[in-house]
C-alpha cells in the first residue's frame, strides 16, 4: 500500500475525523453543518442562535478554513420528543 492510498478515505466524510471521538456520544446527538465563505460572523451567529433557541441545539465545535468557510458541529441531548433538524 502506498503512502497516498493509506490516507484516503473510502467515502467522503461529513464530519472531520478528529470530531468523531466524543467522550459523551451516548447521551448527545450530533449534526454537522457547513457555512459557506460568503456568510459573515454576525449572520452565522444569528443562524446558530436560532437553532439553539428553537431546536435545542448547542455549539459543540467550529473549524474555520482558509477559504472562509466553516464546519460547525451542533449537539443536543437525546430526547424521545420530535424536534426539527437544523436546516441552513
């Protein structure tokens, strides 16, 4: 196996590999979001605040990229009541 093929993933990941290791993954559910570069910090903050207020989501992690885009990982405690998924 070559070095290049050893690092390739068989499928594209929606969550960065380092985010998959969570100590409390049993009591929380997670959803990844991608914020494009044209969304500024204020708009992104407002969108995430709306998700927190109406969907019960909280910010778990943010990764900023050099192109200006962001990957956001939201989490909330698992519940049996139906709560709408975030849609951006």
